[in-house]
């Protein structure tokens, strides 16, 4: 079997795997937000950046190859991933204490994992709307990080095209495939994968907010690296 | 609307790849992309509404809210500003009774800025309903505003308002002896395809867009892919501020460029080619289509090119105001009717490009050179230039010099020589390769234009001693924040953070540590961005910070960050209430 090294540790992989797939299979966690096993890689959040033979690459899109020397857990990468996470925080309006996703939020959990203690950068405080038009699903655009997972889930798993990412640069925004632009006029169903995939609190299922109280949620007791590796191996 | 839409859809043959083309027509007709048009297009082209909205919001020339019947876009490149753009803008605003960024209440006219329009040698420039207006002056603004108020159709405006000069100031290897029409094709068939590719290989021609990938190798890779369909794409989206050579090459040597594309098609086995023309060069569109038609009529394009059984044709696709589309994979996305977001690589376009088929994307100048190499031989080209940079480079020179325009030089020419030729005096520095390139100071003029020293796509902007470096850096940094596609976090957020941080320092609000932070944001952008735009967006900051650190430091306020009050003393009440006075109940003042 072909092999590469991650931080000096030898890891076997099979043809066609990306670096993150090879790492996860071998029990090595690489931080990520826009990547999810089973979905077309996107490569946009850049949290999974690793150094491959001296060059920075997105582990979620870059193919594993024989003999690669991959650096993952270096101080530099950890520090820079923390800054990228801080960028995501200041770009939107992420107020964890008042967010019903707190404790189940991957953005928050990645922040914990990377030992992010403040937002560092100046806040953008963008004006973003809430779309509460749908009876069962809520979109709070303040928390969207443009990971594209809902777009992919709708297309690849649900066979629909409910979501899209529009705009340019810092004016990026999540849009809905309906004549009014509102979620209620789209063909989304509450059981769609796209309604459940959001890593943050941008897309929420109504009437379920506090079924698990704060303090008893997944990342209240487990770090995201544990959870990510467990999910992958348990599936 | 239905009749209009049906006619427009018929014109694009209901091909969703030609979405930009139909949106351009709709924008022209309705001054925006109305919601009804979006619904109609979604149904007829069988694409999601989200794709149409995303395209309309991505490209600067499309709008979801109505613009004026006369839509004026002022070129906001640094060279326009150096030529007095600010005063002319104020004058225009007064004449039109309209502020920049607004649509006039009567809906007649709207006014906005746009990124560099490729007229830096004859600015300040503007676009009106997409057509270029060079050499703006108080007199021409008088004329333009009078025509607008009289509601005269643009087709009836005096042609001299739109007259763009070629301004070729110095010719060398390529421009001194352009090839005769069709000689490239005959030479290729006389030599054979393999031998023709060998000549290009021998010439050591490297891509002229700036990255410098070896052309023969790119063509070879594409030819080796197993596929029924292959494509040739000419990248004429020269959006790098300060570059305008492709505008001149296409205006004057279009036949040679198309011939280079046809040679490439024969070698790699492509039947379809595209010229991706930046939207700012709309005024070249008709002329270029006429050249293509002429070539079809003469058997130089079509089903049986020069009676050798070669089938190939070229279609022109227009951009719509997005710098990022100069990046080859973003350009391909745009060709497919999508927002110009760079793809993940691998796979590379040579194996998976337009419609996921093998595709060669080359710069205008590369195709121009390739055609000449097939006629004149690889050695003819390789004998010029330096060991690592064969041939010549065509530069677009603008800024503080007597004779801005097009200059062709053998690679290896010194900056001093070029500055002397264009009549630049009292020079502070030169921006080589545009904002994404490098700012060099007047201590470095012995450096050379070459891949191994100063690599460039051709932009060459001269600044004299009166110019302020931070003004230049601010203009370039704003440009990148505006043009970032927003796909990846480091560039989407980082370009805007960099702009904020630079403005803070330039406006005198910076304090100790702010220059270090500026550098830190720059490094993040450079090391983590998805594509070349983000990776080079901090170059204006980094290359000037390296050369003029004192310029940045001078801007900082002298604050030592002593707290304005005694933090420990402020806790005295709390200590008394808690009956504590141990060490843990005291705060140490933060040391400097």
C-alpha cells in the first residue's frame, strides 16, 4: 500500500484518497469546516491547510501521493488556523452565548480546539437578515460562514438546488432558489439533508432549540477532533 | 419583455454557458436584470435562479437594481488618479447634479467607479454603457454631459470621443515583423504538426500572462489527454491595472493571434476555440468578429482550413467586469456561464478545463508569439533574451513619463534603459507587473525584465518623486478587496482586513504594533489564499514595507499604551467588600 508521512508518522492510503481522507482513516485529525466526508470537496475555508513537501495545500482537495511529507500539527499552522477561524468570527455576527447552536456548533468547537481566546481582528458587524419565513426551518444569515455544505447537500443528497452562494468578496451571501428569495417559497423539506448540515447556527430546525440543554451538548463534553474521528470510524 | 427575451435566447441558442452574454443584453435593455427576466431565464435555460443571481452579483457590469440609461463608470486605477481623475469626477458630479455611486432621480444617468479599464496610457478614462471614453478632460465632459442631457443615442455621439490610440512606441522581435496572414498555417502544415510543436519547444516560449509556464509543454500535455473534445482559449481578460498591451495586439494584430490559436488547435486536436475578451474592451468586439468572419471566408477557419482537413472555429465571449477571470480556471468557469471562482487544482485545465475537457489557456501575446515562431523557427526566438527567458516582452508603460504606450524589449533589458526610452525623469519607483507584482525603488533600476528577475505580465507604472507611496498602496489594496471573489476565507476576509488596517495607519490612527499586524495579515493572505489573487494581494504592502519601513512607522501615533487609570487602585472597593488583601486579589499593571 502507498504511504505518506504526517508530522513524521507513516500513514498508508489508497489510490484516489485526499490527504484529509487518508489522515482521518489513520486517526489523524486535521481541522476543517467546509469539508464533510461523503460530499464533494470544496476547499474554501482553508482551515485544513497542511504543508505538503514545503507547499501549503488544502488537505480536503489535495490528492494523497506516495512519499509526501505532510506537516499538520506545527506551531505555525496552528497559529494561522486560529487566525483563519478568527476571520470567520469577525466577518459575521457570531454571538455564542445567545446562539441556540452553542455547544453543537463546529465553528465554536474549532475555536476551542485551536485555543482561540479572542476575536483578535476588528469586527465587521455586517447587516444580515434572518429568514424565518419557513414554518419549520430558520436561516440566520449572521452565522453563515459560506462553507457551501447546504448547497452541496441539497444538490448531491436531496436532488434539489435550494441554496446558492452569491456576491463577491466580503459581500458574499447565501441565497435561496425561489422567485421571492425566501425559504418558504423553495422546495426544501424539513427532512432534507440540507436542512440539517449547517456546521454553525445559520440553518436551524425550528421548535427543537433547547431539547438538549446547554451544558449537555456534544462539544460541551467532547473536543471536535474526537467527535470528527469517531464519526468517521463509526459510520 | 417576452418577445425580447425570446429573441435574446434564440441568439444564444438557449446555451446556459452563454449566460453572461444574455445578461449583458438584458442589462443594456432594462438598465438592470429584472426579477422577471431571472425567472424566465431559469425556466428556459433550465438552470437554478441561484446561478443567475450569483452571476448577476458577481460581475461588476450587471446590476439587480436599475442604473441610468446612460451608465458612466469612471476608471479608478492609480494612473487615472495621477492624471487628475479626482477633479474631473467633482466636475462631472456638478455638471450632472449627481454623486458618485448614485442613479439620478430621473433615471437618465448613473455614475460609479470601476477598476482599471486598460486605458492607462490615455486616461483618465471611463466607460459609458460599456464603451470606452479615453482622455477625459473638462472639455470632453462638457460635450458628454450635453449629449446625455439631450438624450442623444450613443451611436450618434462624435466618434472622436471614443477614439483609442494604439501608441506603439518601441518594436522589437515580434512587432517589428508581424507575420503575413495565413503564413503561420501554411508553415505549420509544411513542417508537420510534430515538427511545429518541436519548434515551439525549441523556442523556449513561456506563457506571457506572467506565470511563465512553458507553452510547448502545456500543449503537449493537453494533446496527450484521451478525450474526444479539446478546447483552445485565448485569455484576453487583461485586468491587471496598468496593462493594456492585449488591447493593442487585438486591435492591430488580431489575425496573428487567431492564427496562433488555430496552430494550437491543430497541434492539440481542438475544434473549438474561445477568445475571452474583457468586458472593458467591448469596443473591439465588432471589429474582432469581422476579422473572424473574414478568416472563415478565406478558409482560415471553418471545416477545412487551408484545404488540409483541419476543422476549427473561434467564438468571442465577453467578460463583465471581474479581475479574477484572468485566472485561467476562473476564466473557464466564466466561459461556462458561472461566477468566476477559481477551481481546485489538480486537476489542471490541460486535463480538465472547459466543460471538463482538456483545455489550453494562453495569453494573447503567447499566441501571437507562437504563430511567429512557427513561421520563423524556434531558434529565431530563442536567440533573443536571456538564458532562462527567451524572446521579447511587450510592456504597457504608463504613469509619470513623457511617452506612455506599448514598448517591446528583449528579455534582460534593464529598468534604467526602459525609463530612459519612455522619458521618465525624477523617478521614485516603478510598479512592475501591476499591483500583484512588485514595487521597485530607484535604487534597483539595474534590475532586468526577465522571469528570473522581474517577471511581469507587462504592466509597468512609473511614479515620480511627487507621488506618495501610501496613496499608491491604498489604491492597490482597495482594488484587491474589491476584486476578491470571496471563495476562500483568507482572501475574502483578509483583503478587507488588510484594507482596514492600512487605512488605519495611513489615516494616522495607528499605534505601536499596527505595522506588525499589517505584516501579519499580509503573510496570512500570501500563505493561505486559494489562488494567485489572494496570494499576491498583499504585495503592494509587502514590497513597500520592505523598502520603506520608515514611511509606515512615521504614520504611527506615539502611544505607549499606559492605561489611563490605575487598575489595581480601582479594585480597592472590591477587595474591602471581599475582605481580601492577598496577592491574588491584586492586579499587576501591564508592563510595557
